[in-house]
C-alpha cells in the first residue's frame, strides 16, 4: 500500500469519540476509521436504505437503484478517488456509506412533508437527521446512545457540502454535544465523498431513467457531454447495437468525471500549498472539485435531469402522493400517539418542540414500504399507482 499523503486524515491522530470506550474488549485489529465504517455497515439505519427511495418511489423492479445501492456506488467511486489522492480510504468509505442515512421514506418528497409538518418546531433537514440518527437514535450499545463514531466521521457527515453557518436544530444539537467546527471546511475525505455522490447520481440516474422509459437515448444525446461520450463509445464499438452500449456510456462518463476530479483536486492542493490536514480545514475554499469546464458540463447535465427525469409528470405525481402519505402519518400520530409502537409512544415527550420532533424521528426512520403499511394501519386505505 502506498504511503498516505500529508493531507490525509490519520486515524492515529483522531480527535476521538464522544464516549470513552476503554472496556478492554478487543474486536479485531482495526483502526478508528475502519471501526466507524464497520459500525455503519452493521447499523439498522444502513440496512433500512435498501427500501428507501433513490429516484423511483418504492420501486417494484429489481433493477432500479435504492438508497442502499446508491450509497455502495458512491463508496466505490469515493475509494477510487481517495486512493489516487493518497487520502484515507476507510474514512472516505465511511462517509460515502453513511451520507444518505438521514433521508426519510420517499426521498425528497418525504423530506418536504416533514419539513412542512415541523415548520413551527424547527423544520426537518435530512443532513441534520443523519447526525441525529447516528448519534442518538440508532443505539446498539449498552452504555450510550448512537454509534459513537469518531469526530472526523461526524464532522465529514455534517459538512461534506461545505461550512455551515446557520445549522438547523438537529445539527445544532449534535454540534453542542460534540463541537464539529461547523464554519470551517471539512477534511478532503469529506469533500471527495460529496463529489463522489454527485458523480454517482448524475450518471446512474441516467441508467435508471432509460430503464424506466422516462428518458430516451435521443433525449440524453441533447446534453453535450453525453453526446460527446456517445460518439466516443460508438467509435470504440462500431459493430455493437446502440441498446448494448448505454451501460458502457454510463461507465465512460463516470470515468471522465473521476479523472477530471482527481486532476483538478491535485491542481488545487498544489496551488493552495496544502501540506497538512489542518491546512485543508484552514484553506477557506473547496479543494476537491471539477475543472471549470467539467463543472459547467455537469451543471448542464443536472438541469437536463431535473427537467426531464426528476420533474417528469409521473415522478411529480408520485412525489405528491408520497408527500400526502408522510403528512397523513404525522397528523395521525399527533392526534393519537398510541398508534405508534409501544417503545416510541412510551418515550414521547409531553411538550413541543420535542414532542413533534420525536414523531418525526419515528417517521424519518421508516422505509418506503413500512410507511405505506403504517399509513394503511393508522389512517386507512390508500390507492397507489402500479410500480409506486
């Protein structure tokens, strides 16, 4: 294994964990970041991602991505970039695997519904909820709440999209318990994880959109970066029918973005004179990202995806129904908290905002299919379209 770069996070120099773990129990020769990654993989929160929406609501098809498969794909991309840049692969992987844990059922539709439901109680934010889930709710250990992850993992999850100057209540509570220096830039591992997320969904959502019939090849070839990639792919495989080449196109696009990201990040590190992890946090700028040309190409691609896939009439109708379902669950539990399982009802705070936030915690942890089942139990029948 090659030597880590001087700007790589070092598990031996970790700022530690919120709770002391000096129990004398040895569970294998793993460093702090490897333990974090493994705790995430073994957590209930991570397992639930297999039934949470990525693009399509509670998809019936076995070939569409869900939050779990998306997170695994982000992890693969993140580790590749981290290795090329000499970063800590285990921390990068942990951040990639956990970055979507805070999403409620039905993706952004569910998040919007919970945000509206908690409008008078501080609102809802999936990133803050990731920290809340990992530090408070998912509690497999006997002496403390949460997974007791290292400071570096929690910092990276809180700030993977950059410094935060006005945190919501959930993130503010996490920061108060274990100060995360929210207004500074995070580690390069966190910055890479954020871009790996973009690369994964930019390209894999094209694959799912084509598979679902919501996008056509002619449509996506309207995007210049895709058209260029398609021409190169066809030139490499002139005797292969187009229907056999879409997956190759997606792979080529990922490679193009990954190579650009590595080259541009190296350029920024050198230009900023980065020589340590502290230099990364004190740089006052994002050090990991696309070149100006790729950044503009990616923006054009994103605009296309929103116009033609994410805001497709079929998607918008599914999102409306999902939002109504989540809002209906919240209203039902507010009206009669006994509809919640006994352990959740038994811990229900007496007053707001804690009371409403507790109900939202329960709903946010649901998978898509569990939310549908609980709605039918607590509210009544619901007529969902085929393939919802």
